[in-house]
C-alpha cells in the first residue's frame, strides 16, 4: 500500500505537489512529485519543501492510501464465451465428408 498526501503552502494555500511513501517500508525515503509534473524526486530524511510561488513553508494535507494497480489481464486467464445454442459443441470441428455423402443418399 502506498500513502499519498498533498503538500500545501501554509501562507498562500497553493498545492505544491504530492508526497509519496510506502506503508509496508517506513524506512524507505519519501518521494516528492510537483503538481503538474510527472517526475519524482527522492527527499532526504529531514528535507523541507518550500512553496515555489511565495517561499512559504508547506504542510501535508489530504492523506490517503492507494493500492498499486495490478494488470488483471495478465494475472487471470480469459475464456471465450460459447455461442448460445452451441453448448457442448466447442471446439467446433468440420463434419466428415464421407458421412455427409452417406446421409444424402
């Protein structure tokens, strides 16, 4: 499980970014992602992040837990749905030509 919290400026109220951490590994360094950005920066243990607009201090707000997304298409097999009226006829095979000739005569 991951913990995600928004970093907001104490002076101007602007959302500076997100602070990311893992719940199962508390000793792992925290990661920071600026709002509107995709790259993550690893923060030192006591490193502080300031507001880029006014330079004010930030605080963590709106903390939530997020589960990592697993690709369910790779983990579960997919089955074809049988056409209605053909239950038990899967896999479909071609009829024997000699049996068709005998039935026609």
